[in-house]
C-alpha cells in the first residue's frame, strides 16, 4: 500500500480537513457539479480518499436515492463506523494501487479530491486510470469529478499594503519548492489534459478564485495549518529544517491579520468514461 501521504492524521489534521471540506463547498457552491446527473434510482457513488468522511456524509444525506462508499487507505480520521446511515459504507483502498475487480465498472459517480500530496511521481495518470476503471459503462456511463489545489497558482498578498509581506513570500517560495521536490505537481494546473489522456471523455475544468475577505482569511489559515503538518512529513525529505520552517509559518500567522495571505485557487475537473 502507498505510504506517501505528506500530511498528518491526528485530530488537528482532521479539524483542518473538515474546515477544508466546507471551504470547498462554499467556494464551489456544490458537492457534485450540476452537470453530473444524480436523479437515477439506486445511484452508486464512490468517494475516493474520503479522509474524515465529510463529503461522503453530506452527499449521502442530500441524496437518499444514492449509496455512497467512502474509500481511504486509512480509517484514522473517520468517525465511529457503528450505526452508519443505511446509504453509507466505508472501505479501505489504496487508490494508487491495483483496483480490486469487484470495484471496477461499478459506480455512476466517482469523486476524488486533494491527492497532490500523495503522488510522488509527478504524473497523476495512473490515479485517473484507476478512478475511471471504477465507473460503470452501462447505459450512459459514469462520471468522474476530481478536485485539486492548483498549487502552481498559489500566491500571497497583503491587502493593506502596496507590496506583499516579505515573510509571506518567503514562506510561499519555501513551501512550494519543498512540495515540488517531494511531490512534483505542475500537473495540478492541467487536470483536464491528464484526465483526457487517461481515457476520459466530455472533460471540462473550472477554477474558483478566492475573492472575499472571509475566504482569504479562512483559506490562509487552512493552508498555514497544512504547512505545519508538512514541516513534519515533507520538510525533512526536502532538506528543509523543520523548526525553521515552522518559525516561518509562525511569522506569517502573526502578519496574517494585517493582510498577509497565502492560498491557492481550487480547481475542479469532470468527465465521463469512454
């Protein structure tokens, strides 16, 4: 099983993931893109890399006609699996490994989000091929929805000054360099190209720029929390001194109320199985 995940799985990591889920929902305005049909009876949905299960629970609650299977390599961040709603189940799966035959050609919708810190090869094509293999080919076929942080567009800004905070820029540059050394992710800017190359049809991609002051602050704080986690898992692999990096995060967190923001542009790509 793949053990390349670059973030934590403790309670603070789960808090960050839950906040991240609701920020994505607020930013996008949906959990499933409106182009994806959800009105069929016995709709089968897979949520791959479910994390805390937030997306799984919310989608299952809003679609009583659907059964949602949440998959992850670890159950450490899930709530108790006792007394789950009837239309939810959780199963272990390494999305970067071989997909079991019973999961192939099964789902009407496969959702996956935020895998950039699990792929060390710089190529998401095997992941997309795996996700597409889980989609049904019966009738009109199934839909894939993939969301990712477009790290190549990550930037920092200072709303109350003509120039960006030097500390924020330094942190951004160090974090991006660190991620690219261990998890090359230029691919995140071209989800549509990689999804098409993996065999998807009807591929479309959207970006959702973060605009409002509330969103600036919330996304920045979520990103700073992720940077702290990265200092433990990624910094040593990238040759960065962890304590020094956490010190940079602390500096930016103190400047953040004055306008130093560090965040990325969420991107969503959808398609169908050929």
